[in-house]
């Protein structure tokens, strides 16, 4: 199949005739030949959705003939369905504030629409990527609007996953509600607690994350579509702006709204920083929980060994029988990536200048990656780790009884100083607190049992009263 020749303001280029993209995409592929990450396909699909909406509106406003608009609409739908995913291979890291990505979508839709109308790729007199597919639009209003829609969809998925994780943690809270164990502060023996209480604390943290992330969708609903290049709306009719909002609401089913000041949305990216900050907060909680579980699972003989994580794969190529907490480790690494992405989003958002932020592609890549990684990792964490966690009750009892944690319960009866002396003796002579109390005849055995009732030790109040 022969190549076709396309022209732009810089000259001519040969394009493979099998390609649906055109000269602008070809130049971008050569200019940003970084390898690795390509533009997120969810972003591509939302840009195509905007092209579909624009064709509908321009047809209704008589700015475009019905046959041409219908061809663009059908081509856009095919892009949204993923039929042309192989035509979108631009690097996620590109100059131009996303212009290359917008042009990539424009060219693929235009060439597919040309085919639908019976023409051949590159026959832009039938459907032009800019004059027709991009009519009344600019990269600078299309790209941020598409990113906001893509982020909202992913936020909803993540919020649902967090609800499931919270529920699973609450199930474990109830399941382990009668299993007493040693609590620790600064990795040192502290006070007794129920194993379920620890999972209840995790559930509360995830509940906060779920609510914050669910609510932040509201920040993303404002669109600058119709604002064109800098938010003034040049080359877009007022009717186009209002109808685009209505059509996008209908197509997405989302509560999208037209910004009352599009220039703000065009140049300021602080909303993405806010969203990313909440994802970072979630990542911090996930890292804390996963690190706790790894520590409590450590061993099985040489560590704490109070929590038993599900065994999902062999852990060593040289040590037979070794099994590692790989799901928790994966969650920790995802958390670190999300925190790193937040730093990149912060720097990129603050680097915008005047009426546009040229670093929006980095913001888009990092934000969508964080959302997708969190959704998938939370789902895996819940299903392959939290759901099948067990508690080693014997190990919990042994660790608690051999510690000095129980001595705190005696402070109201014998005072802090005397309790500290007994703790020192127990450690020095490698005895339990109970045994030292009986040897010293500090309290009767009945009173000791009353004070050290596990159900009193793990609740507010003074034990034994």
C-alpha cells in the first residue's frame, strides 16, 4: 500500500496509507519519541466524546451539513469503543499543552469519517481535522474538559472500591472483636487491645478517604468548553457553548456545568492539585495499613506473627518455604507512586504561565495513573489480602502475657512508681506481671483477675471498678 503525502505549515510528510492519523500526529511521534508511557486511552476516549458532542451541536446550529456531522459522530463513537486504540501512540510527555493529542484525535476521526463518506484517507476536502472535527474548539478547552470527565468517572470507581474495602475492614473488626492482643506505641509494648479494634481504626481512616474522594467530584464538574484558546470564547457562538454543556451532560450522565469564567479553568490547575492531594491522603493511609500488616505478619517464627496474611505465591528462589507479604508490598509501592505523582502534579500546576498551562499533559498522565492504580490496588488489597486475614490467637496471648503492658492497669491501685518497679522485676527475672504480683503479694489473686479482665482492659475506665 502506497504512502500518502500530507501538508502543513512546515512542509510535507509521507504518511503510511494504513494510518488514520495524519501529519500533525506524525510530527509529534518523531518529536516526542520517548518510548514507554503513551497518552492514557481514557483521556483519548473523552476527547472523542467531546468531538461527538461538538458535531451534534454544530449540526443542530446548521454550522455543518448533516451527512458530514453524522460521519464525525459515527467515527467518534468508534474511537470511544476502542476500535482505533492502535492509532494513539503518542508519548504521555509532550510539549504543547496537549495540542498533539487533540490533533491525533482530530485526524483519526476525520480520516475515519472520510471513509464513512466513501472517500480515501487524507481527502480532507470531505472532512477536515481542524475546520470540521475541531470546529468551535481549541485544545485549551477540549483537553481540560476531557481530563475532568475522565477523572470524574475514575473517581466514582475508586469511591466504590473504597466502600468495599471499608466494609471488609469492618467485617474483620467484628470477626476479631473478642481476640485480645498487645498494642504498641513506637514499636514498644503499650496496652492491651482487641485485634478487631485495630481493623476498626483502619476502617475509619478509609471511610474518611472515601468521603473526601466522593465529594471532590464536585470540584471537577465545571468545564471551560467553548472558551476556546484562552477562555474568551473567540470563534465559538454563545449557543454552541450552552448547547455543548447540555449535550455533554446527556452523553456522560454527569452533573457537568459551564464555567461562569472559562478563563479561570483554562489557565488554573489548582483543582487537579486538590484532587491529587486527597489521593495522596488515601495513599498515606494505605501505606500505613499495609506496613502495619507486614509488621504484624512478620516471622512466622522470628517476628511478631500475630496476623496471618494469605499466602498467594512463593517468596524466594533460594529459600524453600518462604512466603512474602507481596500484596501489602504492592499496595505500599502504589502508594509511593501516587505520592510521587502528587509532587509532579503540584510542580506542573504551579509552572503554568499567563493564560495557559503548558504542562497539562503531565498533570493528566499523573492524575489518571494515580486514580487507576489506586482503584486496582484497593480492589486487589481487599480481595487477596484483607478478606482472608487470620489472627494467631495463641501468639497474641503469648506476646501480651510476656510483656509488661498489663502493669498499667495497676496504677490506680499501687501507684505509678510501684508499678514501674514490678515491671522492671518482671523483665529482669523473665516473669509475667501476674506471677510477680502473686510473688510480691501486692493484690489477691481474685483482685488481679478482676483488674486484668480483657474486656475491661480494652475499654474506657478503671479496670476492676
